[in-house]
């Protein structure tokens, strides 16, 4: 895949965005304490960042999972848009885009992306949503205890995203 | 159903069609106006409100696309929703993922599961219908007679729309493909394989990992196989335009 934005890149980014939405929507497990859910959408977000670079990572991360949140979890759309968008962007920036093939660098990028997701949801659920919820009841869905309770599920999700994303990037990395 | 067919996909202009789709699909995004009819204390009542919305969505989608296509959309919706129900049941027994369960655990589990199930079987068919409401081919044809600064952006947009519609088509066939490619993962006659080992719990984790990875690979490969054709089609549109300009 060339560095400039080609038609092929648009097609792959659109496909990964749709797949990230599906991955987030189809395998989801509700977590009672925080009213959030566990999913496998991060696999495609991390894959997009590792394989295609920062801008595709940002687009796939911001739009795919946020669309999936519309089904049953609309209060998380804003958080997901920002957190997963940042996750994809960071993975792309640290991973070095499509022309870097160092596994160490790609692995550290994927791990950073996973950490951003875990940290981002914790901050949103523990501080930002409870604060906004005081003014807009729609967002009053989580609190500090809920954010702590969701940490194990989010860490598991991040691990699955890193492992799955790396596993998928490897065979695709030869196809530019 | 064909006698009373609505044709939202033919509504012009496009922004008006988009407005109608957004208005009908508003409840999953915002909760409004269903939240006005819901009550905090009555679970059955709340589920009934969403069920009524689901019936309306099915009827609306069915009247637009016909019974046969609606059944295809519903097969995807029910497969995904039932998968979520099963996973919710299994994962709720893992303390690591649900450290602090509510006091009336089974009731909360049933309510959350039922609500998620109803919302998903309502929204997935509507989502698939909404994407297919916009004809990528018609858009590409109109692009051939357009020019201007945003021409290339519009071509990329048409390509993205076509790919998203293709992912919806792949999803409808994927469960059959996945089952045929991985018979040992799902057919009942192989289910006893997992219980042969004393460490059957690890077997089930490996089964889950294999199921997820093969499903993701199937999704990727069947989605990507059509991309070169779509890109080529759009390249022809751009080249045709350039030749005209020359």
C-alpha cells in the first residue's frame, strides 16, 4: 500500500471500520457493575493502526466501535469515539505505519494502544461521566466503583485486542 | 407484502431520505422517545416498550425490502443476539470479569440479557436496511456526470459506501461459511472432544480462541476478496473523467 491516500486504502479503511463495528457488536458481554460491555472490536482497531498507520487507525477506531455502541449503549458513543480514535492513532504513530516491520515496535505500539483504551475508559467512567451526569442524566451511568470493577474486563479486552491485532497484522504485513 | 411496498430507497433528495432514517432510528442512539414510556421499576414494561419498537422496525423494514430479504436480515440479527445471550450467561460465571455482582444477580442478568436481545433484534435488521437504502451504483453513475473540487472525495465516499454494503452481504453468509470451514468447532458430533481431557476447561478456552480467530480471519478474507474489483470500478470512473477533460 502506497503512502499517499489511494482508492485501495479507502476501501480497506472502510472495510476495517465496518469490521470493527461488527466485532464490537457481535461478541459483547455485558458487565453489570459499570453498565458497559466486553467486546473484540479492539482487534480491528489495533490491526488498522499497525497495518495502515495513524490516520486510518484514527478513522477505524473512532467510527467503527462508536457505531456499534449505538445498539444498546448510546451513552458510551462519545467516550468510545474519543478513546478508540486515540487508541488507533497512537498505535499508528508508535507502530510507524505500513513501512515499518519491526515486531518489537509493532508489539509496543499495540500494547500502548491497549493501555490507552483501559486508562481512557477508567477516566471517563470514574470522573468525566459522573461529572457530566450531574447536568445531563443520560450520562449518569457509571461511578468510581464501577470504573474499578470494569478494569479486569477492560484489561482482558486489551490483551485480546493486542494478541488478535498482532496475529492478524503478521500475515497482512506483506500485502502493501 | 409486495402489494403494500414502501420504497424509501427511491426517496429524493438523499438528505430527506437520510433524515427519515435518522428519525426512525433515533431510539437506539438517544433513547428518545422510548424513554418517556419507560419506568425504572417495571422490567417487563420496559422490555415491552422496546419489543413494540422492534415490531414497528420489522414492519417498516419488511414493507421496504420484502419478506425474503427481511428474513435474511433477521437471521443475522438472531444469530448475533443469541450468541450474545450465550456469552453473557457463560461469562457471568467468571468472577474475574464480573467482580461485584448485584444482589439479585439472576434477575439483573435476565433483564440485561433480555433487553440486549430485544434491542439487537430490532436494530440489526434496521442497520442493514439503512446501509442498503443508498444505491452505490446509482451514486457512481451520477458521479460520471459531475466535476469540481470534491469529485475525488465523492469517488472515495462512493467506494466506502460500496464496501460497507459488501460487509453487510458478507455477514449474512458468514455463519454458513465459517461453519463449513471449521466443522470441528461447532458440530455436535465433535463436542465430546472437549470433554476427553481432564483439563477440559483449558480446552474450552482454546476452543473460544480458535473460534474467535477463525471467525475474524473468515470475516477479513471474505471482505477483502472483493476490494480490488470495487477499487478498479472507481478507477475506471476517475480515468473516464480525466479522458473527458483532455
